[in-house]
């Protein structure tokens, strides 16, 4: 899911990045006496090489925004007791955290990959158990512990102004969080 989201973002952003890298047209040079062509000079009709395009690599903020979106959906899935959806959303959070570990393993000289690994092996595992047991009380306690772990990480990376909490409104009102009818 995230890879599709990032691919769609890349398809949208890459053409714009190419435009930003295109140099402005050169102003015409004053008329000069034509010189004899150099032996190694390209011919006038030879195609010009284009500037290489940069590959889009999401930054930490983009990854965290995707995690925040899934975090919101996770809460409303569990609140609706839609355990398969809750399991899916938690899996998506783990996937993006894994991507962060691979792409941004160090942030502000701190071992972000290790910090996330601690969250994955502790708070995420507890939430997986609560979801597997379909235990809403354990889920709420685990969700609050996940929030506390996220906020502790933000404090540790000098981003304490980013505070995560239980959502009060679904981020997406066009998704039905209720369990599918059988």
C-alpha cells in the first residue's frame, strides 16, 4: 500500500523536479566572427544530453505522516471491533517503520532504526496480541503505550512538539470501519 502511495507521489513529483532542474534558456551571445569548429566539438545537429533526473526518496516526515494516517485508521478499526482491519493497519505501520529503518536508520545522530526496533518488538507486539485476542481493553492500553513510545521518541529526537494522541475523528470519512457483514 505504502509503496503504491510513494510510487503515485513520485509519478506526480518527478516531472516537476525535472522542470526545476531545467536551466533557463541562455540569452543570445553578441554576434561574433564564426570560428572554425574544433575537432572534438559536437556537431550542431547532434542531440543534447539531458540532465539526469533525481530519484525521489521520501524523507522522515513523509514516512511519519503515513504512519500517522495508519495510526488513525488503526484506532477506528479497533473501536469498531473490526479486528481484521485493525490487524491490517498495524501491519501497515510495521511495514512503514521497516522502510524508515532501511532508509533513515540515523536521525540527528541518533540510532532511529534501533529506536523503532524497540517499539516494534514491544508496543507493536502487545497490540498484535490484543488484536489476535480481540480484546478491546488490552488494545486501548497497548495503543496508549504506543502513543507514549512515539512521544518519547519525538522527545528524544528534539521533536517533542509533535505529540501523538488518540484520534477523536477519523482522518478519512469515506472509509467504513465497521466489520464486513458475512
